[in-house]
C-alpha cells in the first residue's frame, strides 16, 4: 500500500456488543473486541495520514463509530468504551 495514492480512507469496523455483565465475558472475547474495534482504525490512520497530508488533492479520513461511544451503557460497557476511543481519536 506504500505505493498507492490513497485519497479517502474509511475506517468502518466493529465487533458486537456482549449483552451481559463485563465480568462474565471471557477475557479472550474482551481482547478480541478491543483489537477489532480500535486497532485497525488506529493503525490504518497512522499508516496513511502523513502521505495523505502531502497530497496535492484534498484527502479525507472518515471514521465510522457508534452512538454507544457517547453515553454509558451498563451491559455494553466494553463496546461503548472502544467506540468512545474511536470518537475521541477522531477529534485530533
């Protein structure tokens, strides 16, 4: 991808919400939710942002998140916290 002229990056990835108390969700599932919901967006953005800033034409990075990242969600706290990260990271 280093040689590609990327003008638009759309980050749209997410893994479902566990619908039970967090202490009942196996660690491996918690880890998977963190990895899927945050890491690809962060890595791809960091990988392309400098190259996109140097383009003559305009560029855009679009991060698709979730309304869950804006409010507490007792049975979906893990999902909501990852989407909150996405929202906050997108503001920079």
